[in-house]
C-alpha cells in the first residue's frame, strides 16, 4: 500500500511522534510512503532551531534522520513555514532574513503537493490538527 502522510501538529506533540512511528512501521511492513507533508504547526518538525531538552526525545532529529535514511519526499508547506519563520536559504534571501533554519532533506513547496500526494497514494493519513 502507498501512503501519503500529513503532519499538522508541532514537533514535540504526541501526534508528531505517532506520525513518525506510523511511517516507520509502514516502511518496515513493506509499504511505501509517497510523500510526507508538514503543514500548520507541523512545519516546526523541519526546523533546525528546535532545541530538545536532554531528557526528552528529539523528535525533529528523528524525523530528519528518518527522511534522510530512506530518501523520502518530505515537503514543508511554504505558506505555513513562512508564517512561522521556518526558512530555507532561498526564502531567507527573498525576504531579506538572516536566519536559515530549514536544511536538507526538507523541501518547501505549496499545498498542491498535499493534494498531489493524496492522488498518488492509496491512503492519506493525517496526524494532529484541529
């Protein structure tokens, strides 16, 4: 089965961790993850500025390592990211900001990527949100 996964919750919310566990289990079970899409507060999972206390699980680092290890298509909604100060090099230059906090393997793109993922996948599974 091919899954598209949307993450709406902040980096350290339980639903972000559940989304990661679901994605890991899907791949371990022989399924495919067509795309990960981070939207609303979910964009914080891609920020390199998140600092996790030593006694807590570093969920953003786990997401980054998981995406890199498996070469997954991990898209961060550009509108949601800009609103929350999550910028790659190109957007930092465009908006004349000094901070870049969206490194590889993340990709900024529009909400159309979520729509496309839903069309490509057998199932769209969403975590978090209101």
